[in-house]
C-alpha cells in the first residue's frame, strides 16, 4: 500500500521485515505450542525492490529446533501486477524463543515425536 513506502516510492524494507517476522512468529508458535519472541534475524538479503500493488507471500522452512529456540528460514516472494510468475525478493533466518507467562525462555515440548509443520 502507498502508506508503506520509503522516500523512493518503493515498499519500505522495514515493513517487509515485519511481515516476515509476523509469519515466522506464527510458524514458530505453532511448532512450540507456546508464545514466542524474536531473538535474532540473520543473513538477510534484500534481493529486489517491492512495489506498491505487489502481492506478497511469505514461506517458512524449519532450519533448527534447539532447547528453547527455533530457527526458521523465511522467504518473501512477490507477484507483480500484470505478471504471471512470483519472484524471490527477500530471505533470511529468523530465530524465535519459546517463552512462559513471565517472558522467560522455556524448553520446547517435543511430545517424543517428530515435529510436524
Ligand atoms: C528472547 C529472550 C527471552 C531470551 O532470553 P535469554 O535470557 O537471553 O535466554 P537464553 O540466553 O537462555 O537464550 C535462549 C535461546 O535463545 C538463543 N539465542 C539467544 N541469543 C541468540 C542470538 N543472538 N541468535 C540466535 N539464538 C540466540 C539461545 O541460543 C537459546 O537457544 P536454545 O535454548 O535453543 O539453545 C530475551 O532475550 C528477550 O526477551 N529478548 C527480547 C525479545 C523481543 O522483545 N523481541 C522482539 C524484538 S522487536
């Protein structure tokens, strides 16, 4: 949307990052079956600009489950108006920590089984 643009008139990178963080947080919380917080964002690549009117999708792939943390590789793809094929615009590794009601890290329950996503 136009309200999400930077001084160049393209979509602000911080907006895109926040959408990826929200998507990754949902993924991590479902996996951990708890609240999670973002502790780190690594290896971010902003490969292409995002324009007003682009349709943005965020895809998540599990990288690692630690004792209290989950690392997810997130990719943002866009479908531009009048185009048929989505392109990869941004990717990075987001790490989330499972927290208890006091906001302290808590171990991720594995249920003795493979975690499914
Ligand atoms: C996330 C938070 C609860 C972690 O608390 P902490 O006391 O530092 O916890 P720990 O040192 O035990 O680390 C917890 C896990 O995070 C991982 N971690 C900590 N810092 C990390 C980093 N920079 N990169 C990757 N993983 C990290 C640890 O390896 C550990 O994972 P593991 O248990 O799977 O091995 C605390 O730092 C916090 O509340 N941060 C603010 C979160 C927030 O507000 N996020 C939104 C920012 S806009």
